[in-house]
C-alpha cells in the first residue's frame, strides 16, 4: 500500500515539475508564435481594416471552415474562411463583422471558380449584397452560381455562429435567405400595340374551362432583324370564363442567353396570373424586349380566347 | 515460418534456359519489328520515329549489359559467361517496348540500370528475383520521369489515356466517334494507333504468344486466366453500366494488357510454379488491372497489377503447394472461390463508376496566316493567326493534338469557338494576348496558347509606334509628364504619364518604393513592363484606366495605381487641343438639340458645330435612365463613341454606327435617335 | 578516455543507431529530403537525447524500478515539447518542414532505448557522452541519407539558415531535367536506406574478417 502511494506521488511530482518547465517555455514562445501567424495574415487582413491592430482569437470552430479568426481592436472581427465550390481546389476568403454586427468587409483571397459562374461570388453584384447585410441575417445564394455560393454561405454561417456567440447576438440559425428578387419595372399594358412582336397563336388545346395556347413571338433578336436569333415560344393558359391568364410558361427561348432568359422564372410569370386584356404587367429590368415578347404572347392568347 | 525458395525453372527438360530465353528474345524482336514498321508507314510519323525506337532499344540493352558487367566484375566472376547467363537484355527489350516513343534516353537508361540492380541483381541475379524487373523499371519511370520526354517527338493522346479521362465509361454513340479517331477496333487490334512502342499490336503479340506457347517457352494457363478474367469481368461491368459488346474488347486491346499477358505475367521466375497457382495468379492480376482502371483512374492498371501479383506469389505458392494430383480438388475449389470473389468485387465496385464528359479533339480548320508554336502539356501547341492586308486579325485557330482531351483539348476547342473572338478585328501588333481567358484546369495548355499567340506578333512592327523601346527596363525610368499619386499599401504610389502634343499617351511609369516586395512591387513592375502598354497610343483624356489588369494579391497597390492614373486625367484640359468630354456632369453647351424617348424618360443630345459645320462636340443626357444600365451607356457614349464624330461634318455624320450597349438597348437607340433628330433639325 | 573515445566512435559506426541498430527508422525515411531537415531533426534529437540521458542518469538512483518507463517517457516528452515550441517560435520554416515528426521524437526508439540501456546504469558524464555520440551518429546518418536523396532527387545541394530562411549555399549539381525524382518520395527513401545499411554491414563484416584473420 505504502509502495503504491509512494510510486504515485513520485510520478505526480515528476509530472508537476515537467508541467512547470513546459509552462515557462510556453510563456516564452507562445507570443512569438502568435505574432508570426498574424504577420503572415496581415496583408490580407489589412484589406478590410487597414492599419488596425490585429490579434488572433482562439478558433473554437468545429466545422473546419474557419481557418483563422482575427480581432481588429475596436473595429470588428475578421474571419478567414475556406470551403469547396465547383472547382476541386478550395477557395479562401475573408469576411469581417463590425462590432455592431454589420458586415465590415468581404474579400476573396484565392479562388479557382469558373469565370462567369462561380467567380461571380466575388464580383460587385454579390459583394454589394453581402456588404449590406448583418451578422443576424441569412445570406442569400447567387443564382447561376449555386454550388459556389452554397459553399460561401456555409462558411459565412460558421463565421456568423462564432461572431454572434461572441457578441451575444441572437439570430435564427436556420433562416434561409430568399432568392434575390427579380428587378422589374415599367408596366406595359396588355392591350398596347405590340404588333411588332408578331405574336402568333399556333396551337389551341381546350380543356374544360381553360384553353392552352401555344404562341410564338419575336424577341429582341428578330425584332431588330437579326437572323441568328429565333422566336420565343410560350404556352399561355387562359380561363375561358373570365378571360384571365391562368398561367404562362416559356417553352422555347430564342433570345440572348444571360440577358433575355432572366424572365424565365416562376417569379416573373406569376405576375401574369389573373391578368386581363386591360391589365398591365411589368417588364424585367435589362430584359425589356424578351419581357415584351411574353406580354405580346399573353395578348395574342387573350385575343384568341375573346374571339377578337 | 518455413520458407523455401526455389529458383525456376527447376525441372529437367529438353529445353535449356538458354533456348527458352533465345525464343523469348526472338518473339520480342518480332513485336519490335512490327512497331518499326508502324512508325515508318504510319501517318505523321516516319523514319525518325523508327530510328528513335531503335536508339532507345540500343540504349536500354547497353545500359543493362554494362550494369551487369560492372556487377560481375565487382563480384570477381567471369564476366562474359555471367552476362550470358543473366539475360539482362531481355529485361531491357521488354522495358523499352513498354515505354512511349518520346521518352528521353536518359530516363530509359537510368531506369534500366535501377531495374537491373534493384530488380534483379540485389536479389541474387537471374532466377532469384521477386519482381519482374522490367515492370519495376517501368514503375520507376512513372514515378520519376513522367515529364522527361523528348520534345520533338509529338505523341497524340493514346486511346487508353483518353478513355481513362472519361472515367472508363462512354455512351455507345460517343464511343463510335471516339474509336473512329484511331481507325476503329480493327485498327486497334492490328496495332496502328498511338501507344507504347511495343504494346499496341494485339495481333502480333497474340501470334508471337501462340508461337511461344507451342514452343513451350511460356505457359498458356496464365494468359488464358488473365485475359479470360478481364473479358468476363469487363463484360459484366459493361452490362451493369450499359456499355455495348465493344467494352470488354476495348479493355483487352488497350493499356498493354496483351503485352503484359504474354511477356510479363508468364515470366516463370516471378510467377507460381503450379498450374493452379498460375491460374490464380492470372485471375488476381486481372482483378487488380480492372480495379485499378475503374477506380484508380489510372490508365496503367496492368503495370501495377503485375507488381502486386509478383508480391503475392509466395502466398499463392503456399496455397497451392503439395502433391498436385492429390490436392487437385482443393486447388479447383480455391480457384473457383477466388474467381467468383474477384468477379463479385469488381461488379460491385463498377456500380459506383461515373462517366465523365469527354470532348473529343475536333479536327481544326486549316487557315493561312502567321503561325506560332509553344510547348503545351502533352506536346506542341500551335496557333495560326490570319490577318487582312491592314494587319487586322480576321481569325485565329489553335491546335494541340497531344493535349489531354478533357482538359487541354477542351480548352483549345473553347478558344477556337469563343475565346479568340475578342481578338478579331484587333490589329495583330496591338493585340494583348495575355487577356485570353484561360480555362481553369488547363493552365499549361492555355499559357502555351498565349505563348504561341505572342510569337506571331514577334515579327510585326507597329506603324504608329513612338521611338520608345518596346521592353521596359526594370528600374523605373524618369520621364517627364503629368504626375498623379495615391496612397498605396505601404506608402505613396506615383505615376507619370507622358503625352505627345496631341494628348496621346506615349508612356506611363509607376513608382511605389514602399510597396511589399513580392506583391505590390512586383505588381508595379508588371504594370511598367506590360500592364500600361494597352494605354499607349490612347488619348489621355479618353483612357479608361479602370481597365488596367489588377494583379491578384496586390489589390491595394493596383487600385492605388489606377487612382493615381485617373488623377493625371484631371489635369488634361490645357494639353489637348480636342475639346474634352468630362466624365461626370454633362456640360452645358450651346448647340443643336435633338430629343428622343428613352427607357425612363427623355433623352437629349446636344451637338455643337463650328463655323464650317464640323462637329465640335456631341453630348447626351438622360437623367431618368436606369443607373448601372442606361446611365452607364450614356456615359460611355459621351466619353468614347461621340468622340469619333468630332471634326466630322454634321451633315455627313452617321450616328447609326454607334454600337448599342448590351442590356441598355432602349437607351442606346434613343440616344442615336436623338442625335439623328438634332442632325435633321440642323439641316432645316 | 580511450574507452570513451572508442564508445564514441562505436556510436557513429558499428553501433550506428539508424543503419546498425535499425532504430528510429520512421523519421529517418520521412524527413531526409533535404539537408536542412536532416540537420534540424538531428540537432533536436541530440538535444533531447543528451538532456534526457543526463536527467535520467542523475535520477537513476531515486526512480523506483516499477515506474521507470512512465517516468522516462514524461521526461522525454517534456523535452520534446519544449524543443517543438522553440522550433515553432524561432525556426518556423523548419517547423512546417518537419511537421509531426518533431513530436514523434518522443517515440524514437533511440532515446528510450539509450535511457533504458545506458543512462539508467551509468554516471552523468558517461551518459551525456553516450547521448551526444548516439545523437551525432543519428545526425550523420540523416545527413548521408539527405545528401543522397536531395542530390539525386532534386539535383540541388542547398542549406539555409533555419532561423532566418536565408540561403547559405545552393549548388545545382544535377540539372533539373536529369533528376530522378523518385528519390524525393518514400520509394527512394527505402532504396537509399537499404543501400546505406548494406554498405555499413559490408564494412562491419569486412572489419570482422580482418580482425579474425589477425
């Protein structure tokens, strides 16, 4: 019995001395190590808070997406994040939250995402959206760059979690941002002169109260006499009882990709629901002609239904 | 553990080791002769290739023999006799036949030496080695010398590599056009397609194999077990994944399967001694070959399967050792179990296979023009730039048949169909080919294309060049001009813009001594050497410095440079004789006004003329247009497009030549209309 | 003195811990890709080996026999952690080059082996000398392996100051196109190790033969 106590005490003393020695050395070296880490990052951190006094904050993240957390004294916190998007090489970026919770900065460090698609996650349009949010908001995805922006948002969510916990801000973890609203404006009356669009009903299928009209219409290209464009084809369903549009969908797109096809969203076509020949429907900003093409198709369908 | 080691062959026979090896050597040389024939007669090849093949063979044989000579001299054994009994040249020939034609002499020599020393001699010489020395040598090449290739022997992508790039799956239709590139399965059987020197002709190899089996030099059981298992398993995999009958045949014909079966798996030194053992050996090798191919995403399944099975030979020996007649039943049972197990695993794994998109290298059009070449990823990349009589680029076509189909080849296709479009209509001498959008994942190929494009510029002299040197010195010069400055990353950045008497930029020099070495400083150097070149010859007032290519990682420095550049524009009023167009507020001018309905409201265009009726300025205004779209378009017209009309007689000005801005069509058209309205108003 | 001298030479050659006694092979194979790594690791091991030998030898009479192994391990581990922290702070490029292998010095058989076989039975000075000689022997082995692997695998012989990353010298011995890059990889490590071990064994056998024939 005595032996065991003796052995245990001996071991404990050895460990205590060892621990003491380690503490001494640690105190000596830890600040050096820390400042080295920050030096390495400083150039990047200064992109957001130039000239600030940075200290590294303990990374308690277990998602593996936060590479480093840095506090800019008196200003906010910068998170260095990494995730994979479309490319097999992960991308790295910084996001900073000011002390008041607003986004203080959003900066790409490295990315091999595809130009014109994932790379848009760091272009002005999306960057401006992000800069306008706060740490309690849900960050939206970027249409046309879903894979990349999903990775970005996931990483930002990890940063938000840490920041909000640190600052004691309550927020809804599971909130999902709505898809960015389609910018529309400039209402066009369904009974206006859209003859130029040459909307022609090519097929009619009656089904009880509703009739589905297949309508072809000129879009931007054909309106301007350019031969390498083709017609847009729409399917318009009209309620025969009250001559309103029940639904409209685009089955063939002949205009400029990336521009005219912006109208091809349920959100836009919803605007047509319930429209009569006397209603007006907005056009999509930046895709006026293609929108008009859809409106002309709706007009043609309503006219055909009304027997005019 | 009892460990008995029996060097093979270990039974008395009418044959001697000498005669076996002699027949083997003859067989190998027949295969080699066929490949020489292919090189001499094949398209795009020629006698050069045949000579190189011979040169490689000689190199390898000499390396092997000399190495063995040194070894035997060191061990103080009679040299000539020992070399004759060591058959090093067989290893050398097999290794050479496994290599591609463009391997460098050095790589082959070193690998042969290492293969002989570490693959054979350290184990005790001929008959004592565990691993097939040629396979070992080939593995060394793959590990160390993958990039060590002779540049002037272009190889096209081999069918194995291309197929592997598509994940070893391909739809039946894609396959027909894919295989047509190589002449169809029949040509693949005969062996007239690109591949390793000796591995391509299944026909010749099988004939030689049959001969060797007849002469009892090699054991047919290994060959049948190996090829049979590959056939059955790939048939199953093909069926599971919806491939046609061509699938198992393709597997058999590619990647050195035939060659490995006849010449390497049958090596009696490294395979088991009993028949059942050899069958298991063949089945196991087939298993690994197929598994590595479909899941390892390597084309070289055969090589590693041979080495792996060599390693397992002692185990197989233990399993099948004993009086062969007595344990025949046990042997058959074991063989069956192993066969079924391997098949099951392969079929199971094959359900996780996914086809990858593969773009077949399309044949490119032939055009006349200036050619430039550069070394791409797999071989040479060439571009042809066709220009009209004014030196304006009309078309660019790139070609790189040796690039990997899915990556470099796809990049080249993209360039040909879209990427080069931005250079059409640009003067060749001024084209900045660095702005070609490189494709992710094909950096080497993309950069080779850019390199080749720049070559075509090499002989051109620009007509409007000022007598400045074309390569900027690395130390920043002192030049006179307008100075702008801005705060950079580490300190102040200044730019000096030198202009001629017409306000055209002749040279820009930036300086920022306090920027970070390696980042900002390098960025400034890049600007000085290349980045500013695009502004030379442009009127300072019209230069859009925002288009300066910023350098990644030196954003602060880059933006400070742009800032400083913009500053220099603010002071140009006194320098230029042409009337300026300010960027922000539109000036109030007296002149003829025309209006038209824009997108959000009215658009007015004011045209001022001098006493001769020549346009002095055109200014558009449309405050109700959409920010970011119409407003930006108006700004563009004011700063760029309208300047073309200055000095032109109003009556003759054709405003319809103004390009509409994408996304702001309505605004653009309204501006044109308004200008035309002003024009007609003036004529009344 | 003679005894010390011959045991010192023993540690370098016939009882060379890496090629003669086959201890500490794991880190040898992994890190000997450059001179910097070899010297860095070698110095770390010399430090740990010497001080652990000294401390254990000093305490050899008071450490109870039953718990001697845990005590040795605590001492060795503490020393290794101190070394690791120092390297991390003052020679960061060495730290990232050696990586986890610094921590693995704890389980390097050489250290525990010498503690058990020598330091626990001999005086402080003798133990220190043994530690130094074993450490130097280890370092020399690393140097030999690194020399071969670096020259054959990268063609360049170079050394830089681990504290400041300034290059002290750099010679390109084999032009880049002619390097055998296999030697940078584990494959080359095994081959080089085998050759060096074989060479040492041949030398030892040769010496034995000479002594037997005397």
